């Protein structure tokens, strides 16, 4: 099944991509998708403990199972002033 991944800030800089489409197996969790992204981009490892996950624009736990056509966003902390 296909899911749509949106990347922001430092995560986007490391991957060089703003949006990516992934084919994942039924039952894949948001955390599992993050682990798959780490396989391709190990420089993302420092974000693992601080990244938030949103599915269809709702912040969720990494254990949430993804469904076909879900929009997943990995949100690094934002700083500003």
C-alpha cells in the first residue's frame, strides 16, 4: 500500500526531499516507517528521540498503524523567536 510522507526542516535537508511516496506492507506503523527512513538516511538517527509524528494532520503515537493513502509527516522540534 502507498503512503505519502512529508518532511520538514532538518529532516528535509538531510533527505533532500520535501515529499516521498512509500510502498509499505499492511500493518506498518508510523514508527516502522521512521525506521525504514533511517535505513536510507542514517544521518537522521539523532532525530529519533525528538521527532513527532503526524498522520493525516493529527499528531499520533508511533505505534499507530498506517492505512493506504495516509499522509505521514515527521516533525522535528521548531525553534523560533
